[in-house]
């Protein structure tokens, strides 16, 4: 199964969201005033009423308020309620765009002839043609930006955050310390090193829900019920019965079964 790539940490920070809910409305105002694109200027002006600046200010304010709410919600929800993959992030951006268009069209229909659907179509068309640029530019800029603190970036990059089935953060461990993860019915048990001692933590979650998270941190599935950290594998041995076992470099830890399906991948990672 192909792993879904998580968005960079810079895109998740609260400070980064300010670029969206401040930058996009400012871009919208400047683009309309300086470029005066055909179609949107007459639409906002509502000739012969000359309401360009009034409507421009109010639509920009709607963008500001809406994006402030959605970006704050994104910052907190991606930490607890859903995985911040690129797919989910793009869907979130589309959702907040359509919310902005829906709210702006309510205002424009009230100021115009009261027909909502035509105004909604205009809003989607004009807003998308303008604010798609800051969305892409800001997202790429933040995704490509390096963390100002390289040490902090390294620690964050190595940290595995384990959430339970209700999306509550239960455990954070540096990936190097994780030995393996074993399935136990509706739970998983995480075995890890703490001060050179083997500890374990029982988490209510499925193996499938952990797959994209742990594989992105170097762990690999070695059997249907196990993820293993190749960095701790000391040897792979094949028993006379045909069973393949992975011996770990920690005393007192039982060998982990490796299925033939994953044997080549595990071997290549050593």
C-alpha cells in the first residue's frame, strides 16, 4: 500500500496560517484595484451604482473572517482529528474556498437582485481565478521553507506521535527508540526503549491506522500483525520449519516473525 505523504510541519504551525487569512484578502484587494480584471470589476461595481470599493472591502472582509476561522480550525483539527496528508490538505483548501464563495454570494445577492445561484456561480468563478495564486504560492513557500531551528526540525522529524482511535494524542516517541509494534485485537502494543530499558504501551488503534504514520518514520511491516524497526534488527534467520524470524539487538526481546511477503523488503533495509 502506498504511503500518503504528510504535509510539512511549517504548513501546520499556527503562525503559518496567518499568511493565508491575512495574505489572501490583501492579494484580492490589490489584484482587483491594480489589475482591474474584466468581469469582476463590473460585477463588484454593480453599475450604475458605483459600489466597487464598498463591495470589494466587504468581500475581502468576508474572506478575512472566514479564512481566520477555517485556518484556526485546521491548525487544531489536524493535530487531533485527522491526518494532515496532502490529499486532506487540498480537500480542506477547496472546502474553505467554497465556504468563502458561498458567504460572499449571500452578500452579493442581497446587494443585487436577490438571486443567489447566479451570484454563487459568479463568486466561484471570480474568486477562484484570483485567490488560487496566493493559495499555491503561500503553500509552496511554507512547504519549501526550512525550520529556523535545525535541531528542533531534526527532533520533530524523528518523533512519532501515536493517536488512539478517537484521534487523541497518547504517546510521542523518537523513532529510533521504537523496537516493534504488535497487534492485539482492537489494540496495538508499542515496544520501545527508555533509558536502555524495554517499555511497552497499549494503544487503542488499528494497525491500518498507524501504517502511514510509522512507515513514514522508518518502521516497516514485517507481518500482518507486526511493524518492526529495521535499525534494531541484528539478524534474520530461517527456521527448519520455514518460519523467518528477526532477532533484535536488545537482550530479552523475543524474535519477531517475518512473513515471506515482506522478507525481501526487510532484508534490503538492513
